[in-house]
């Protein structure tokens, strides 16, 4: 099954369950910047326990690996659970939106977009940059910095620098931001 088909089926199931979502991670980075190969789809979701039950229950067990208990536990902990498309092997990481101020604002800024012919919500370019910088800090990952740089180069003239600088300061990402600026030659 193609990426487009997997993404369409998962976002349709989320929509039908009333679960708000946004694409983030490598596919959002590729949408706003430079593509790179990956075998997982990252979606931030905002859901109630009832919505999660509806969502997981709607996924046919012969087509997906999906377990309700880890989903409900992730909701309590504001962490991640995954669903696996058994036919294609695609892994969908469902990241529970955190209650912190940045995560709330980031989710509120998501945008409707078309990603490989699928209409869905995507994190804004600025928020993908910030998320990549956060992951770079947490995982000491140069790859995350490079993803941020790809967006910064392509979206150079349209990025909201005041918004970025506000959250870079509050999220304590100055070191990662400066590294990205050097690589982007901005």
C-alpha cells in the first residue's frame, strides 16, 4: 500500500473519530523544506479517551496493528503510541499533544495542506523548525538540525522570525538555533 493510501486511511479514521491531528516529523519537514527517506508517519493528535477508543476500534485488526491500552496510557502520559499498517509495514506514530503552552499554540497554528495528494492538517513551517530543534537537543541529532536547515533555506523569506525567536528563548533552543543558522548561512 502506498504512503498516500496509508495516510488517507489513517487521517480519515481520525476525522471520523473526531480526533484533531496534524502531520509533523519528517513528512512535515519535507513538505516545508527538503525531502528525506523515512518509513514512519508522525501525527500529533488531541483526543479524549472516548475518541481514542472510537479511532482504535475503527481500525480492522486484519489490516492494522493497533492496541487500545497503549493508546490510553499514552494519553495519560502525553506520550506516543503507534499503529502499524500490516500490508505495507508503514508505522504511524501518534503523539499526544502536550498541555504545555508551546504545544497548545503549535497545534492551533496547524494548516490545511495537500501532501502527496492527501488533504490534511500540517504543522506550520516555524513549528516544524522548532520541533526539529527540540529533537536535536533531546537526541543530540545532527539530522534534526539538517531538517530544520532545509526548511530555513527554502522558507527563508516567509518564516515568522519573531515567533521563532520567542519560542527558541522559551524552549531554551539557542544553541541548536545558532547551529542551524550557521548551516543555513542566514
